[in-house]
C-alpha cells in the first residue's frame, strides 16, 4: 500500500485528539498557508502538491456526500476551475470524483504526460526535512528505477512475494501469539504495547487487540525484508513507527516541526530515533556487502535481496548514510502503517461476526497442516497458494474489510499538457497540476454497496459463469490505487492478510472482555486506514480441538 494513502485519515485522527487551544493554533496556521498559496501568483509556486491539497480533497468529499444543494456547495461549484468530475479551485490541485476512466488515465500509456516520481520526491523532502537541492534531486532521478525495481520484483510478483512470505515463518510465530506471561523478558515483542494481563495462567490473557495485532503484523513483516538485526537492535522501533505515523499528516501539509503540539514533539523525536537506527543498519549492510568487519559483530546474513540491491544502487549514486536511512525508512514505514491497521479490523470483523469463525475454520482447514506437540496443536505448514485459490469467502471478507477500513488515494503530477475527456466535458490540464483520486468516496455508496455501513462477509462473492463456483471479485473496489503505479507491495499484503487471518482463526479463540456481545468501535478518519476511536479489550485463549486444546 502506498505511503500517501493514509494521509487524510491520520490528519483527522490527530486533529480529533488535540486540545481546543491547539486546534485554534492549527486552524490559524492552515489559514495562513491557504492565504499564501491561494493569493500569490501561480508562477511563483513550487511544483509540489499544495499543502492545502488534502484539506480541499476532504472538503470536496464532504460536500459531495451531502445533498449538494447547500450554500457552501453552490459557492464551491461556482468557483472551481473545471466541471464534470474534476473539483478544485486552483490549477495546482484537482480532486477527481466519479471519473469513470481513471485506470486508463493513470495507466503506463499516459506516463508521457503524468508522473508519480515528483510527488514521491516531495514527500521524501517533507517527511525527513531534507532541503531541495540539485544534487539530491539528481540522486533521486538517477536512482528511482533501481530503487523501486527490487520491491516490484519481489513483492509485486507472486513467486517473490511467496518466498518473502515464507521467510517470515508464520507457523512458528502464530503458535506463540501470546506468551501467557506478564514478565517482559518472557513476552513476545508484539505483546509489549498491548497491556496484557494473565487471567488464568497458561490458559487465558487479556490484551488490547489493536496494539497486539498491529505489532504482531509488523513483527511478521519486517524480518523478511530487513532481517532480524534491525528489529532486535532497536527496542523502541515499533512504538516509534506509530508515533511517527501520527505526525506524518502535519508534515504532509508543511507544518513546521517547532509547533508546540505534543504529537509533533513526540513524532519528531521518534523520527530521529528511527533515522538513527536505520542509518546504523545501513552501515552494517554496507560492511556486510564489502566483506568488512561488521559493527557490533551483527549477523546480517538474513537481510533480503531487496535491501541489498537497493543499498548497492544508493551507494553507486553516492547517497550519504543519512539519506539512505530516510530511503529505507520509507520502505519500513510504508510496509506497516497501512497493512497492520487493516489486519486489526480484519481480525475484529471475523471474531465479532456471529458464526463466521466456525465457517472460516472449515474453509481454511484443508490448507493449514496442524501438528501435535506437548499436548497442544501447532501449525506445521500453511499452503498460501491453496488459501488464495480456494478460500473465496476469506478473500471476500478481506475485500469487505478493505472497503470499510481502507481507502487508497491515487496521485499524479501533470508534467506535460494533456486533454482529458470527461463525459460531456473536455479538460485541458497543464504542467504543474496534481490530480488526486480518493477511492474511498465510492466505497460507501449505497448504489454500489447496499447497506454500505454494514460488514457483509460474502458481499464480494459472485458465481463464476464457467465453473458455477462462488469467487471473490474486486469489482469497482480499488484498495491498492489505480493505474500503473498501484501499491508495489500489494501481493505481499494480500498474502499477509489472508494467511495471518487463517492461522489465527485456526489456533486461537478471541472474545470480548466480560463476555456478551462484541462492540465494534467507531472508526476515526477518512481515506487511508481508519483507526478505532478506542481500544478493544479482549480475552485470548488457545482453541480446543476435541479432547486436545491447542495448548
């Protein structure tokens, strides 16, 4: 999933948690930015997504989601630059709502006119505070393809994604999902933020489900890419990823890092620790590649080819270690901050929907091999290809979770003049315009999805006309974006969601604390991965298989 997908959602989450005084300061700051950007001459603007772009996109979605007859809607419609599906006051930024041909517009055939590289470069500068210099720009331009090719080859290719997935050793770690201990040195890394509490020794624990699942997913995702050294050597890595995640929306709209917000202070401090940790990691990777003595005697033998090839490209183009740290932190950040929140919602929906756990267990059982060990059952092997090929209900559940809990935003930069046909409208787009498509806008459209706010497990199942079998199909859902530059890690993300969901269901029982009915928390945010407004406290115990429990 792409890095920018969750920006608008996280901005709303951060804003919701601020004090009134801080909200007032933020509103004034945004007003100043809007004034400077809207009332200065177009030619003086830098070629970057305007800081107010995500705010305008949110406004457009809000206005179009209503009755479309209010005074604000009428004023906005009167002053926007284009008609039809293109919404935006300025030439610098246009939000596309309801444009039917977005896949073709954003396809590789249109690369002569539209680009994603410039947008990614500007995000790089904003997130990590680097100045825009000709030297850095040249480095990025010359490294862009060798920088991304290893990710596409491994994580957007079924064979490569499967191999990377297997390196995560899911059968082992899912068997250790909870340690049944409150001693930190005996707990697993993913348990530390979950406020776990043993309620029956060796039998049941209480935990915060969101923190537990998100960190579990991260502990599965990081080693296949970076090896174990990065995670093992940086004890605050997971917590810092989520703290930095909170501040990214403010950096995205160019908020200065000196603003007196607690979230800003903590986020920037977390960013520094992350950059320091990844910089030291990059030095060890280089030492390993050169055959030199490795700092601290670290074992770098399990670092993936993705990291090794990217590091080679960065070194060849003379990236400093500080710049390399930012480059690789982008990969670390993007591979976790979108997928792991979705994984939480997936698990919550599966366990909170009456009867769904039992149904799923029957569907996935043929593709998960169980073993008997010490009077308990563990997972010996997972047939990920079989899960993907045959478990169509699980696939539908994942698509339904993505529909409710995630909305991609596809963004392109117009680098050459282009004419776009939009129904009865013809739009002439000029260099310097950014086009953004918030795919989440249609995901709760009742004309596409009846009863759109309800979780419907089999919503995406259709009867295949040739085989007569039920198959899960995306239809109009675009969770990975649109066009040629969709999420580069989407195949790995799909495998993670499917396999972790199936494995947890097979081995573990999860119920709400206190028993009774589940309470699904309110979702906070908009496009991107939504977050729960409050934690979900649960009881976790091993599943009982007849006379033998999984313990």
